[in-house]
């Protein structure tokens, strides 16, 4: 029962808005309109549009580390519904146009990002930094775009885990 509830929470639309074979723009979304200050926690994620319904609601596929300190996970696919005008409270960085094969490659890279589910010091900005660095290595993202995002968000660098936590 817990697995079914988690699946509904992660992808409440089921298979209604799957990814397709078209080329799509991927953006990095950062919570809020201002740079995160020292000690601030600014959630970040990657997203692309899978579909739009007749009411104008956008269904976007999301690549993110979910949860919070001490309880992190990565799930895929995650599809979220939102109205186009609801995105005015966050900052968006265009990463570029990606084919379905490239999006699948990004998901594979995301699955390979190492993280400690119980970490209290390395959260979503660290995980996203590691994913973007892997994308640079796979020639899916330019260093210039990464640097722009890193300065503006900013993305946090991985630090040693506090004693007593393990992966």
C-alpha cells in the first residue's frame, strides 16, 4: 500500500502525460526570484513540458532530489501539473533543447548521482550540481551555462557528511 501511495504522490497523473519523442526545452527552476543567501535552502530542479490540457494546465516532467534533510530520495518519472501563470514566483534558467535520447541520458545520469538519503548537509542543490557536472562531462551542458546558474542560484558544493550518517 505504501508503494502505491508513493507512486500517486510522485506521479499523480499516472501515464496520462508521458514524455514523447519530440525535442524539448529543459529548464532549471530555482525556488524564488532572488539568490539564496548564506545558509538559505533554495530548492532547484530540472523540468520539461510533457503536455498541456484544454484548460492550459502544463504537465511537466521533473528531475529532482525530493524530501528534506535526513530523508532524501530520487524518483522518476515525476510529472507535475501547473498553470502557466503559476511560474512567476520562481527563477528559470534555459539549459537548451534536448532530444528524447538526451533526456533519457539525463535521467540515467540523475540515477547515477551518489547521495546519502539521510544527509543533513548535502541536499538538492548539491545533488543538482553533481547532475549538471555530469551533464557537462557528457557534453549535454556547457560550462558557461553551468557557471551562470552556479553564480546566480548558487549551487552548493558537496561537503563531508556529518559523523553518524551513511548512504
